[in-house]
C-alpha cells in the first residue's frame, strides 16, 4: 500500500499519515510510537478525521482513503 499525500484533501498531511498507519492495522499506540506523538494526539486526529469525512469507524476511514486516492494499492 502506498500513501499519496494529497495537498487538496480535506485531511491534513498528518491525518493522511495516520490514515496510512490505520490501513496497515496499527493501534493508536502503535501509530503514536511510529509518528512520535502521544496516544491522545492520535485519538484527537482520529476524531477530527471522522468529523471531516462523516465516516463511522476506522474501516470506513480506510475505505475513504482508497476512494479519494490518498491510499493506493501497490
């Protein structure tokens, strides 16, 4: 899977990075460790992503990522 940073996306670059790690199956703790963030910061980003996209959960966010081209299969 490839992350394609989309400058015109409603998601920030950091949110797009978090989306990539969600799609790879990482937990909030795992994402926080990878991106040198606190787990609480990851949770805030997730809440913002859900509000921006209207998605209900992590799986729907991943589908949104593929639909919008932020995520691509290799």
